[in-house]
């Protein structure tokens, strides 16, 4: 084997011969076929909108038995009832345990306020049950009955989504994979159906509702990418269901509905989107639906649930230890700490300088005020002295010549005795 350089931590190696681990997907396939698969599907819509017929048509099996007509005297179902039924079906040696959850009573009342609440509680209770099993000491047998997908039946009004449709999808779109479909699409013309789909998508985007959409990646082949693109162009799926077979003009039998003007074929892509719905739900994206439920929807619910219970996650536990990275982080932390200390010391120094300058300025102002006061006092005393001097000079009488001569004679007599 030759080593090749790579940007990731693990080295890439080139094989020079056949080893055998490329057969692992076949091993997984054999084990999966042996164990079988589970798939839980919920259908939500008004009574009589075709839920049972569509499910029976999808799986080509009598999942829902024919319901007995209720007598006029019977009391209607009050509220929403959530029921489930399971069936083991097999195709080409592959076993599937299918569980279909029905919601009779949804949207049938005059007041449908909080009609989604029993459905939401049922979905969350399944999450809680799975979480409780994960926390058990012995986890050898975990029963997974989480909802993998919800088919929401939209009434073919031809206008836009009703308030109950928007509110239901807003409440549940973060808990399940939503797949909206237009039921009984044969009641609308092709033009009306196209416009109705555009209005539904506009309402979904406006209200920020997340619906399940196939996603292509770099590992998909061109055929898969093309199929995903075609499926996306059909969302929301406009479908019809029928458990009966009708005869075409050429004598062949097809599943569909007969009208006076012609035949609507269930499995004809020119008539409805049933083929694309079945392709996405069962043939190409069943595992993706299960993965989305397990790794995205359930994980988000589990995280919020544990946080609400007071659990705190230490993300450092999952970090790989790298001495060089740790030294670099410590160096950066030390530099940040030194910069912080330097900034704090600078701030303290500047504060001390400002306080000293303010104190000196205050002393200078006080000294100047004192000097000014003393100068004022001295000026006042000087003025008073000048005033006294002037008054003194004004009170002195001038000396006459006789007084001056007498004064001189007295001075001579003083010295005459000697």
C-alpha cells in the first residue's frame, strides 16, 4: 500500500489488491433482509378524504378494511382519536412490518381548535417511550414505534391552505417528516391543480413550514439526481386512490376510476402524481425518512427534553486532544489575559493621572483665589494709608519767618553755655 498525503488527520492509503471489506454493504443487506424492516406511517385528514383507499393502493394490500357505514342514529366521534394497526407484508423475500397510524375525527368538528393536540401528544409520547428505552440498563430489545412520515391530506378546494392546515403543519413540522398531498385530485382540472399547488407552496414557504424534500449529494448518480428533481417538481403530490380495476378500451385492466367522460388511471403519471409519491415513500427514500426521524427530529426533541430536565452537556468531552492545538489555545488565552491586564493597568494609570491633574488644578485655583483675595486686601490697605496721609498733610499749618528765626535762636542758646 502506498501512502498519500491528505488534509485530514487520517492518512489516505491506496490498495494494491483485493482485501474484501468492499463486500460489507452486501453483508448489511443480507442481515437486513433476514431481520426485516419496520416502517411507521401516519395519515392525517378529514373523514372521507380517501386515507384508507390511498394506503391500500400504496401497499397493494388490504391494510384498512372496509368500514361499516354508521347508521344515522349513531353519535359521531367527538374529538380526535389516534389509532394504529400493523401488518406484515412481504415483497421479493423482503419482510416489512408496516404500522399505519390513523387519526379519525381530525377536522370533522365545527370547532377544530386544538384538533392537532392529540396527534402531537401521540408523536411526543412515542419519542418519550424510545428515550426511556435508551436509558435502560439492558437495551438489547428496543422497540421503535416512532413516526417515520406523516402524509397530510389537503382538501382540494382550489383556493389556498385553510387555517387548520397551516396550524397543523406549523405545530408538527419540527417533530415529523411532513408529506403534504392533494387528495382526490381528479376533482380539479389540470390548470386548477397547477394553480392550487403553487398557492400551497407559497403558503408553506410564507409560514416557514418544513416539509420533507429529497436531497441529492455528490455521491448520487445522474439518474438519482434526475429522479429527485422530478419528485421535487411534483410536491405537493396530487393523487387519487382506487382499489378497483377497470377495463380500458384496449381490454387491459388498470387500477383507476371510471367516469362518463373517461378513465382516471392511478398508475398513470399523466393523470396524477401517485407514482412519484410511491417512488419517494417506498422505493427510493424510505431509509432517508427513517434516518431523518432518528438523527434529526428525534435528536432535536431528545436534546430539548434532557435540557428541560436539567441535564447539561459538557462539549469538551467530545474534543480530540492535540498537544500543539492545546499549547496554541493556552498561548492565545495567556496573550488575551495579558492584554486584558495591560488594558486594566492603563485604565487605572489614566484614572490616577486624571485624578492628580484634577487635584492640581483645584489647588491652583484655590491658590489663585487666595492670591487675588490678599491682593485685594493689600490694595484696600494701601488706599486707606494714602487717604490717611492726605488727611494728615491737609491738617499741618505752614511755618512763618518769625517762627523759623526763633527756632534758630533757640538752637544757638543751647550751645552758648559751653
